[in-house]
C-alpha cells in the first residue's frame, strides 16, 4: 500500500479549478463551476477527483439538465471613439507593426487580420503560439517574435517601427525578449485583448481596448471602407532588409543545421495545407518552418515540458485525423516513447521527427555559453532507434543527406502510416541566442 497525497495542493498551481467531490448531492454546482471555466473566453484546466465510494453512489441524471453546456454570449461593447483613436494613430504612423498573439486564432480573427494587414500594408509579427496567424509566406509576414526566433521581427520593430498594434498577445517573457524595452521605446502602442487582465500588464499603452478582436477588426475595416481618404493609409512597409547572417547579428542559426531547414522546406512543399505540427523542440520550427494559413502549429510553449509532442499529436488524431507531425528531441522522446503504442493500438497515423544528438540540447547550450563548456549530466546514450521502431511495428527512416529527405517526402506514406524519422545532429552545434538567465 502506498501513502496518500494532498491532491488539492499538488494540482493547485496548474489548474483553474480543482475539487475532490466527496458527496454526490452538490454535483450540479461542481459541474457548473467547471463548465463556467471551460467555456469561458479564457479557459483553463479543471481537475475533478471522485473517490471510489462516491463513484458507486446513485445519482439522478436530471441534475445534468441544470449544467451549463454552451458558451454564453459575450456582450462586447466597442466604443467608436476608441476605434476612432486607433484609426487616427494608424494614419499618423509611418511604419506600424501588428504583433498578433494566440488570441487572434482563438477569436477566429485570422482572415480579418490578413485582410486588415493587406489593406493598410502593415507587416505582422506573431507570437510563437500564433505562428501561421497569417500565412508566413506572405510578403507582409515578419515571422514570429521571440527570444529564439530568426530576429527579423525584432530587428524591424526596434530599428523601424513607430507604432505597435498588439492584438491578443500577452507579450510574455519569450515574446518580449525578456521584456526588452527597445521593443516599445519611442513608439505609440495600441493594445486590444478580450482579457482585461492582459491590458497594460507589461507596458503602458496609448490606447487599450478590451473586446473581441474579430469584432474590433470588422469595425476598423468598416471605418477604412467608409473613409474617403483611405488611400492615405497606403505606405511602404520597408520590409527590404539585409540578410541576417553575421555572428553578431540577431540571427539564431548561422550554420550547422541545413538538414533541419531542408526538412521543413519539404514539409511546406508537400503539405501546404491540412497538416498539424506538434513541437517539443520549438527553436528549429520557429526559425525554419513557415506556417501557412492552411496548416496549424502547436508549440510546447507553456512550461516547455519534454515529451509533449507525441501524446499531443496522438490526441489530435483522435479528434480529427489529418497529416500529423510530432517534432521532438531524443531527450524528450525517451520520456514519452511508449505512447507510440497508443497510436499503434488505435491505428492512428503519425510522423515523428526525432532529432538525435545524444544530449539535452538546450541544457548543453546553456552550459557551453555560461559555464565555459563544463558539461554536467546532459549527455546520454541512445537506444538503437531502428530496432525500437521494429519492435513497435512501425516504419523507420534515417535522414543523413538532403536526398534522404527528398526520398522520404516522395516515397514514404506520411498520411496513413506511423513513421519514426531519425535525424542525427552534432551535439556541439548550438543556436546563437541566450535567454539571459
């Protein structure tokens, strides 16, 4: 017999609502509270624990009739004077930039954002979680903004932008380069978010509007259409910039990862839409994967827990089967590899890109940068992945050359089979960035 644990204390920090249901007579209240959180505009995890004796109690099914199961209508009141102020600031700006966060995706505002950006010729940078909020192949896309990104968005904002329109983005530690004030200094700032707690949380905005991003963009587009002087918004975005290729520049990768880049280019080419990508590793896809508006990208952006990509991808396949890729390092893979048997047992197609450098890459990078290459407990021995794939009864591919990658995408079944795709990497090649921590 094992000892008991305090479940409430254990899960309190990672749930919005956490309850041990000790009696069945207040189930309706508990379910309603859980539903209220799950169906809110800013939902979060809920944990309900039912002891065995409660599970055996008889409950009147009629109590479910009183449980909220639909999202309530949101009464958003967008003040015309506030959106009018937004238009005034945009018309005065020479080099505005939109910083789009995951709130744009959750709010279903992607098409409107693309239209708004195109009409006003405003470039768009996204948070990591919002990659693909507009097509990253679009001429107005700056890619993602963040400490491990290519640096294009950061450079444009710091060196050229005079106004930031921040839409549904929390401007957290990652996106803001650990709250680098160069991103916001000497710029007008407009912030729009449905969550009032996010408004002016990190910076002081010249205009802050709490409301539905989709409705606000519709209102702004109507104002543009009704404005006889709409042509005054036509401007040069100034996106022609020199390549970011010098070691002292903002670029994260200078060399050493050509195969990784090749893989993502082939992924873009062969799956321009309909694919979903779950990413443990983050840094490679953030720099090399241009997410189209027809694909979805799900980074492990919360607490960066290793081993996220494979079970998350399998879960997505249960929801809606589509071409699916899990991007993961060998460290994370060893924490979740047995989840592959779930995909095997339920016949869920899955492609796992496994980066094999026999080390915990981020930890080794930090030890290289900050501890003068005193590498401590970051290297390890990997299993034979070919034999491991054989034991699972799944396909195995090893990518060592560009032609291997081309053959994979031209000849392998990447839509109906389970594939373990191993790519060896040099553990002594590091990305050129520092979290400054």
